[in-house]
């Protein structure tokens, strides 16, 4: 894109900025006074739900009135452990709808598996409840848009569980980048490189008696097998989104946050990778390089690397590369052509204070959705970025494991960063060239306004924008929300 066209795009985006202003004001959402108790429910109390319980119990004048989980053993244990840690009683229920029908409930905190995130968010908004929803807010592109429409219609606070949105230091860095302190940003890069292991194989069978399978499965169309409950659902497409949109959602969100303001979605994406060595039941990749180009010519790159090996370098972080050759890596700025970095010094940026838990409570008390650190738009645009990358991978074809697997054209940056990953897998993990296969996804083109794919591969890619739902747990449409 020429600089003239870039300038025209930025001008048009700025003019359209009001179209993605957060909906809801102090007059359209319920205001809960500072001296009034805020009642909250936690849906999904295993794993991440423990952090939610701990976070809310530390907030002044906040009462957890419901714990919700379809596993009766887990639910009973969590209710028992919470009793006595707060003044009021907590009720344990298996069906989230029962809690949402309680008019005294002010908000719900969602820590269920991914396939439930959007539907609970939508149901809660329809009941006038504020929502703190774990990442990723959506399991697919379309249901994320319905969350946006629900927030616009009902004016509730929706905050995404991307805690870095509450860090003033990160906000300040991005404000400095967008102001041009380091030159024009070219590539915003995220990493989700943490070691994991094989999950083996477990056959489809009858769910245990203490698990309400109908409620655990909810909107997902899948049969029960023990590898789903309680964590490995992450590695199956019908319930999870792989590590790219699991842990990686945090780093994807940070990467997109640094781009020029008022951008929404990328216009083209591509991903390649594989599930190497483990030979297990999981479907999502444990190794991936993905990239997305935005209408203004900026890029987001992303790297997933989960296979453990001697000397494994854990990377859950972000890097920034500028058009003049400068870069920011691990809080050091490397000027163009320099091998020695200097500490990055920027002013603190704007966030609602109180950390992720406190900021949400403050927004609920004010009835002001714009106070959410990581609002419904931030959540949607960040999650869609990951969904599109995953969908390219899901439409990929096998290619020999070698340095020529990816077709990057004249994009030298993409080839350079792919080769860093390939070298790790080859020299570190020990995968010999030609001994395995990459899955190489096609370049998918995407229209940010319609949120639909266009051009080559559009039909197959658009089929992945919305998952099928189980009867009784259908996600509503934009018109019916």
C-alpha cells in the first residue's frame, strides 16, 4: 500500500471511529453505588475459575452469590471451601440460567471452557447482567460479533480476561508507539511458547454420573471422552482453540493493541505448523507460525511452540519491529543497526485503575462500559485475529518438513521468522528434514466490514466462521439477540 493510500485509509478509519465507540452510558446501564453490595456469580469453578473466586473475594463490598459448574463433585467442593470466607451464603447450581434469572444478581464471571464463553455472555447481557469473560471471548468469529451486538443493545459492561489490558506500562508503551516515538511500527509480534505434553488417546464413552454432560457440552456438538474434562478440551476444535487462542490470546491482544488506532480486522492471514512428535488424540497444532496483514500495511506475526526439548526457551511475550530497522525486544530498544539495546522508558498509559478485577467492579458500579480494560470491541478484534489464523491452518495441506514449506513471496521478514521456528524444531526438537509434514494453510482474504472471507478459498473459510450448536443451546443471530 502506498503512503498516499495509507494516509487516506487512516483518515477514513478516523472518520469511522465513532462507529466502534463502546455502547452504554451511565444512564443506560445499572449503577451500583459504592456502598451497595455487588452480587456476582462465577461460572466454571475448576482451573481458572479458582482465580476468579480469589479475585472477587478480595474486592470490597463484593459478594459471590452463585458458583456454577456441571461437575457436582467440583461444585460441592468449591461451595464448601467458599463458605465462611465471605459474609453471605453462596449457592451452588449446575445450570447458569438459574443464576441469571435471579434479579438480585449484578454480574457474572465466566471461566468455563471456550465453547461456552459467548453464549453465557449473550444470555447475561439479555438479563441485564455485567460480564467478565475469560479469554477468548468467542469460540468462533460470528458468535464474537453477536457479543458485540448484545453489548450495544443492552448496554452492560463486558470486560475480557486479558489482564495485560490493565497494565499501565503496556498501555503507555503502545501510546508511545502509536505517537511515533520509535518510528512507524511495521510488525507487532506475539509468542506463546510454553512447554506442554502429549494427551494420549481416550475413547468415547459414557460420562461419569457426577458430570451433567448436557450442560458441560452446551452449545458444542461433540461426544464425551475423558480427554475433554477438565483441561484437554483446549486441544479439540469443537471445544477449544489451541494455544494460539488459549494462552496466546493475551499476546495476540497485545500485538493488535500496538497497531495504529481504529483498525479492526486484518485483510489477509496465513498460518502453517503441525502437531509434532506427540502422536496423540489432540487436533490443534503444537507448533505454528502465523501472520496477518492489516489494511494500513502493518503486520501481526505469531509463534506457537509447545514441544519440549533440552534447552527449551520459554517465550510468552511480545516484540515490536519498526520500518527503519529499530526493534523492541524484552523491554530493550535496539536502534537501527545497533546490537546493544537500551531500556525502554515511556510514561504510564491510560487504564482504569484497580487491576483487572478492580477495574471491572469500578465499571459495573459506574454502569459505564467504556471503563472496562479490554472492552467488547478489544475482545472481538483480538479473538477474530486468532480465529482467522487458526482457520488458515485448518484448511491447510501437507508439505514436507523443510525450509521451503512456506510460500512467503518477497516477504523477507516472514521467511526470517519462520526459519527461526523451523531451526528450533529441526536442531532443537530433532525433527529431521523430510521426516515429517507441515500443514501449510492458504492465504485467506477477509473483509473487515462484512466479517466475511472473499476471493480464493472464501467458501471453505466462511464455513469455519460459525460452529454448529446443540439443540437448546443455539447462539442467537445479530437480529434476534
